[in-house]
């Protein structure tokens, strides 16, 4: 019974596509590599724990800095959640942004 309850637990990995501080770009491939288990997160994914199985990871990509100067193809890098800042893209208005949610991840927001 515990195993079925553990199947309902999801983990969230949040990372910036590009650093606001230094401009370093991080791999967009993490959006597919972490949920598929190709890339593990050291110390967080013990192989014996059903709670941290690869398919339980959801990805939130902070694309605010990246989309101001680059394009982001969400078909190639399908993050579950993506944050953007309209100020960084358009230069106005301040304090306005958006959270893009993949349709199949939307029900998780209602839990």
C-alpha cells in the first residue's frame, strides 16, 4: 500500500536556464534527462528509495533571463513549469511575469 502512496509523490527540480548574475547558461537537456533518469541528482536519488524514482521528478525552468535574448523551444525541452518575466523580455511593466504549465502537469497544482 505504501508503494502506491509513494507513486503519488512528486519531486520538483527548479533551475535557471541562464544565470541573472553571471549570464552562464545551464543545460536545457536537464528538462528531459532528470525525469528520465539519465541524469541523477547526487544525494537526492538513492536507487533503493521509491520516493525518488526517476519518473517522479517534475522540472520548473526559470527562463526569465534566457528568453530576453534567446529562443526557447519547449517541444525540445519540455519542462513541466516555466517561469518568465515580461520586464526582462519587453522592458516593461515591472513586476509582471507568467508561469507556463504543461497540460499534463496542471492537475498537480490542484492537489
